[in-house]
């Protein structure tokens, strides 16, 4: 069965993080797309700043290509990122 026959709207997303420890690590990038009938109807791609004093492990920079400088220059705060993602999800329960 095709997803479009089962759902009106699908949200797909991907994250980049500072590691895999849920209690310690953080999301540093979120990308998402809203799809309806196979066509993209919305999306976002946001970098998320690290808290003050928090450093990005060189391994993560090497793995993802994301630098502390980029997070600081282009990143948004946690609340702004959560709000943008929530707005993209609006109507997804249909």
C-alpha cells in the first residue's frame, strides 16, 4: 500500500546531534519536510545553537561538517527551533 493512500500528510525529518547519549547530547540541526500527495508543501532546515560554555566535539564536526562557528552564526535557540517544528506539524493529525 502506498503511503499516500493511507495518509493525507506525511512529515519526514532528520537530525544531527552532538552524540547519542539522550541525557547529555543535544540536537544541533533539524531538517524536515511536509509532504501531501507526494509533493513537498513545507519544510525547514535549522541549526540550533549550543548552550553557553558547551563545546562541539571535533569528532562530530568531522562527521557532520557542522562547526561551532556555524552554529553560532546561523543557529537559532531551542525554543525557536521547537516552535518552527511544531508549526510544520500543525494539521499532521488529519
